[in-house]
């Protein structure tokens, strides 16, 4: 056992059980304190063993493995190539295109999810009859599989047989080929259709955390509703907005199903989302070395983004 | 609220809800149309004679019964594993003091930052080496636990009074009995949230089952449905019928436990 076991925890530290203080500190069964602590530690490790094994085998080994593989090339990814795959990735127009496409997609879905989520939350937060029903209706798409969402919208937007164009035709309006003329925007809109209910619930929780007294004070001071929104609601919601932004960026950068199901990356790679691209390099071209490097690069981007957003958020936090 | 505001708010909410619900209702309508109706150029919102037989045809055209069984086994198995392991691990981190506790907890939380796309290639190779590709083992084992569930349960167990646990010790209960009989019953609301979340997200999971299966009868519903649609892209009435079936458990869970979902999502937003 490492020497840490012999250190006694300071008795006043909060969160630790009282069983190490008081009359039974020396052990209720006539054993010394070390034995008791060691026994408890043994129990802890016994209960933890499956989890430690699981996270090692299914998270940490794969991470080490993907980094290792990314440094190799060849059909079996067994020839050492140093940073060759990473250099290739920066020179590869297809990889660069898919990164730009994914960034645009992520900006669109993140901004949209914040604006729509906050807007819907402000509406649902009012004392209305039937608001539980509205909340339910708005949340449904989020709990629907991307497969169902993707297939449904592909049908709805189909230029010939889709209901949307049929309706436009019925009203003698010009029909559209959404997935050809504005494919990425269409994917952003479909994704917003799916996730805005989720961000609405997050904002709703944030709104309910703002104490009523601030609004009352502002009201007495003669602040209008617009002022109350910009001066109270929005600044006090900053932690929620940050959380929503981080979540939306992380999931936007990882979007896959939309490209796989709705557009197959096209037309002309204009919706070649990064993870879809990575999936094709790995499982269609069978280039595990290069695709591993691509996945490490995206992981680094996600981690840097998250860290930057957290830092920016901490600096902007408002207290009243 | 004055009258105009109230009317505006209601109008906006009705429009927004209609935008989310009507496409899903259209999916149901589509599933009851004939193949001809789905392909004709006319807008058919309500089919003249609902084709309930489409649902039977779906089971003949694709091994849809297999898809359902696979999805139930995979999502159900993973959910059970989470309910078994996450609270136990959360309990240890909430109530035990042992060497490297904080380091190990940080290591488990850090896995939340490791998305599936990073694990996908090495896991595929691992499953291939084990000969597990295209089997339930490959679909279930990488998801037996997760950092989020453990974190959630630890947060929930921390306020359980230590005196309650010590009382069990004084009575001579075994450590596992203390967990099973004293701690676990206190966590029922959190277990409900954890179970519903895990099941719904695993039921909907798309990427890993797509990567890890190759034979048609091992596919889960989302993968089976998507590939069915790729192979029979004109059979929209059947794709829609499959989508409706896939959506049934989600709808049931939502109707009967919306409360848990809303609370659970709000919980994930807390820090």
C-alpha cells in the first residue's frame, strides 16, 4: 500500500464521514485505526475494480492506440511514418474542405441553438395554460433518433415526391431543391429542428434560477421589459449560455448521421462533415493510419475550443 | 400579461409546436399510404384508405423483427449495466476515503471528454481481434458504464447521511448489504433519470452499430432502417412504418415520464 494510507485525514474536513471521528475512531471491533482504514480502502477498490478495468480497456487503451496508429502508415497501419499522416492531413484538400464545412455547420447550429432555445424558453417560461404540453411537443425531436429525423426530412425535402414541394406546387409557388441549392444550410436547419427543444430546457432551468427580486427591483426602478432582458436576464444567464455553447460546439463538430443519411456528403462534398469524412477514410478506404490522425486532430480542436470557451466564460461571469 | 402579449406568445408557441409535431404526424401518414401515393405528385396528408398492412409488409421485406430484438438487447443490456455499475461506483467516490481517490475520479470524469469518434477506430480493431465484430458483445461492451452516470450518482449519494451508513456498519451488515439495502433505495429518482436517459440514447445510437455490424440480421433499428432505405429508396411507406415503430418506445417514455426528462436535462446543465 502506498504511504498515503497512513496519512490521517484532518477530522474537520467537510464531506468525510464522522465514522473516523468520535468514539469509534479506533474501530468498533477492537482493531486499530489503520486496519479499519485499510479495510475500507480494500472494500473501495473491490467495488471499483470493474469500473477501473472498464475505463482502462475501453477508453485509455483506445486513446493510446489511436495516437500510436496515427503515427503509422500502410494497409495494415504498421509502418512507422512519424508525423507523416498529420502533414498529409494539412495538405489534403478533402480534409481541409471537410473541416471548413464542419466549422460552418457548427457555427450555424450553435448560434441557432442558443437563439432558438432562449427564445422558446422565454415563451414557455410564462405562466400559460398548457405549457407542459408545449414543452413536450418541442422536446420530442431531440429524443428521436438521427436516423428517423434524417430519413423523414429527406422524404419531406425530396424535389419530386416531397410534401414540401407538392404543397408549393399546389399554391403555384416555385419549387426548391433545398438539398442541392443550399445543402449545408438545410442540414443546419434540420439539426436545429432536432436540438432546439433540448437547449430550450437548459435555458428554462437557467431562467428559473434567476431570483424574482431582481426583476421586482428593476421594475420599481422603472426599467422596461427590454431593459430587464438585456440588463438582468441575459447577463445572469451567461453560465447557461456558456454551457449550451460548449455542448452545441462539441456535438456540432461530431455530427455524422446528417451527412450519412441525408446528403451522403454531397453535392460535391459540400456537406462532407468531418466525422463522416473520417468514417469514409477509415471504413471505406480502409486507411486506419490516416483516419486515426484525422480523429486525433479533431479531438485536439474540440479540447482547445472547450478550454477557450471555459476561460472566456469565467472572465465574463456577472454577479449582482 | 396583457391581451396582445398573451395572444402573440400563444401564436408563437402553437406555430413552433406545429413545426415539430406536424412532420412527425406526416411520418405516420406516410406509413399508411400505398407505394403509389408516396410516389405520386399529389399532396396526400390523410390517405384515403389507411394501409395498416404496410407494417406487416415491412417485416417481410426486411428482418425487422431482428432489428427490434437487437435494439432491445443492446439498449436494454447497456441500461441494465449502467444501473448496476454507475451507482456503485458513484457510492464509492461519494462515501469512501482511499488512496488515489481524487486522481481516479478525475480519470473517470476525463472520459467525458473522449468522444466516440476517437474510440471508434481502435475499438473496431479491438473487436476485430477478439472476433467480436457483428455480435452483441461488440455492440454492448464499450458502453457498459460512463462518466456521466457515475458523476450523477455520486452527486446524488453525497447528501445521504453518513450516520445512516454507519448505523448499518454498527449492525454488522456487510459492505455490499449496506450499499444494496441502505444507499441504493435512496437513489431511486436518480436511477430513474439515469435509466431513461441511457435507454433513449442507446436506442437512438447510430454510429457505433453502423461500424460494428456487417450482417443484416445484426443491425439495430436505426442502422437497419437507414440501410433498408438506401437499398429500397422508393419504398418510403415502409421506411416510414419502420420509423414509426422505432419511435414508439420514445413516445411512451416521453408521455409517461416527461418530468424525469426535463429534470434530468436540467440536472446535466448544473455545475
